[in-house]
């Protein structure tokens, strides 16, 4: 039998971080974990160091049954966490040892079992079609039987807060039945997610005062307060918190595991993870999003890529003096990083900070910074956006330094800009609608490479694809390293100015080679020209990186 308590957490068994991603989180629309997925999720959660991992409902779902079978067979070795099986109490009128659902919980070989039980008298009478006395007997019999079989038992008191508001004595009878039969934790569930922090905390305080039981909390996010409710319950005395990775769950979701941990660890000074593991928060969040096949929430508290991103020039000025002035914690504590976004709001401090982030020391290039600020504001007024196009921004900054003639001592700006890999003479794009209905684009480019005039023509499935193909055909024989560049994403947004007249197009091109990924931007009234500008920046950035490699190798 595996251990029944978490291992390696500073608070030990005194405080439980309980994850239910594999059961409650899996109820989110769009998530469907395979058994290998479930094992991978459990390994990541264990590596992070959560206390308990609820693996699913054995006996009710075949995948969950198989998951526990494979875990018991050695496919899941847990260093920090304890595995939990979730299930219901015995049915009315049936002995616990004879109920197949209870037997499935034992067969799972999980050392801990969480039993769900109705704790709202209206649900007991209308949904279960029984009375409070029989419901309490179902709870007590099942808990006592599982404890007698060597299992540790937690109770999930379903719909507790609604039930307690309606008939507090009936709800407390359910808790008493479980705890007197040997359950370790009475977890109060805000199943409908309708609670607010103040009223929820008052209820938790009152329940603890009236019963003396060890209380846990499980919050849904229907009011957007799941995390706040969880923290409020903890401050009111709850010592067991149930959460899901990234807040996954049905409807609006559950309390987000990573936000709750971040708040407990950094705001309440509760070391709820093993020493050194808090910095794994961001990586784990993104890895679990990948397994769920969902894009990470870029604005998620603590772990989002935009969580410590600053856009306003006022913020940047303060951050330049002291980063803590506009960051509520050091992002590195949770494995995240601070970023500065350069937009029309940018001032000198924003660009100097962004330059430093990109490896450019602009502190001794005041004229270049002034010109860059002016240029960014001009371009963004016409629809350009550099927030997601760091490569185009770096090129702009380097060009400003080169044009200003300023060079600092020892900085990357000494290398300035490499020579452009080619010079455009002209390009032409046409569409050919063929008799079979196929539409093919054809592009011709005329460029000068190393003083030589080159003309190339290529077809593509669209004007931009054809233009890219023609450009490569012209350049690669003379600049073979450009063949390393792969276009991996292409985004188009149509922009309309305030007067509603002539729209312009903004194009973002994401490129990569074997070592890097970068994004460039182009804006123009023509989608083809906007794309051309972004493509040219993409190749220019590759030339810049290659120049740095060559310079570094020769140094």
C-alpha cells in the first residue's frame, strides 16, 4: 500500500494542496485525457510537489479504472504526492461491502479515497429520494468500511454552502456522520460556484467553531471568485484546498491551482510546495496546458506570459529605477519573467528597458533612443504594432543606432546593422484562375544580391506564398543560409481608422530556424505589401543573427 500522506512538503500533513485536474478538471468542455495523458499529468503534478492527486473515478469511467490499474502496476511512481480515488457512498439500502462502486474504490489500490456526499437537504430529498438520516447512514457506513480496509478517507460535502444556508443542522449532520466514522477532512464544496469571499469565510469560521472538524474547501468559479474564496477559506481556518491546473473544470471552471499556490506561498508565507519547487509553477502550468491541448492563458495570474508585461511608459520609467515598484513579486520566484512592451505609449525608459531585454545597451545612445521613440509613435499611429514583433523592433532600434552614429562601449550596438541581404528593384504578383477552377498565384521578383541583378518567378497557393517562394528562388543559390528560415505562422488583421475610411492591413509573420523563433510585422493598404515588409524583416533578422554568430566565431 502506498503512503497516505504527502511527502517532502514543508508543512507536511498539516496543510493539504489537493489537485483534482484529472477528475473535476477533466469535465471542462474540450478536454479529453487519454490514459497516457493522465499519467503524464500526474507525473507533472508530483514533480511540482502537490500533496494529493485525485486520479479519477474508478468503476464509473473505464479510462479512470485503467489509470489506477497502471498506477498500481508501477507505471506511476510518485515522489511527493499521494494518489486519491474519487467515488460515491454506498447506495441506499445496500451494505457498503456489497456496493460495486465502493468495491471499485478498494480495487483501485489508491491509499486515499475521497467520497462525495450530498449535504443539502433539498438535494438529499429530491435528487437522492431519501431522507437526511439515511443519507448520513450511507456516509457513515461507507467511511467506516473504507477506513476498516486501511484507507484514509476525505469527504466532499457537495452543495455544502447552499445547503448550510437553507438548513444548517442537516448539513452539519452529514459532516458529523463522516468525521465520527473516521474521515480525516470534511471538505466544504461550493458546487454551484455562487459564493463570495466574505460570506464564504464567515460560514467556514462558523462550521469550524461549531464542530472542531478539520475543514477543506472546494470552489467552482461561477462568480469569478474561486481563487479568492479558496484563500478566504484558508484564512478562516481551512487546511485542505482542492484546485485544478489552470482552473480547468466544467462551466466557468475551478479554483486555479497555480494562482492559489502563488497566493498562499507569496502572500501568506505558507510553504505549500517542496523547497525550491515554487519556481516550477510557470513551466508546469504551460506543460499541463499542452497536454490538455489548450493554449495557455497569457494573462493568467503568476504564470501567464503577459502577467509581468508592462506597456505604459509611466510604468517603464518606474521599473527602470526599481522593478519592484510595478511588480507585486519578483517574477522569477514563480519561474516567470518580466517583459516590456513597446507601443505608442512607449517613452525613453520603455525602449531602453526593451533594448536591454533584447541585448542592446542604449544607455549611451540618447539620440538613437529619441529617434526610436518618435519612429515607434509614428508607425503605431498608422497601424503598426511591435508588442508581438520583437524582431522588427530590434531591427528598428539597431537602424536608429546606426543612423545616429552613436556607439557605446562594449555593447551589442557596436556591431550595428549588417548589410541588407538583398535590395529590391521590384516585384509583381498575379492570380491565374484556371479552367478546372484552381486559382494559382504567380510572383516575380527583381532583386540585387552582391551587386548582381537577379530575376525569379514562382507559383504558390496564394500571393504571399508565391512571393515568398520567388524570393527564396532568387536568394538561396547566392545566400544558402536563408534556406534555414521556415515560415511557421502568418496572421492578418484588417485595421480601420477612426473615420472609418481606407482600411489597412497588419501582417505578423513568425519564422524560425534550428535555434530561434522570431516575429516580424508589416503594415500597408495592400496585404501583399504588408506581407512583403514582414518577410523582408524576417530575412533581415536572420542575417543579423548570422552576423552575430560569425562575429562571435571570429572573435
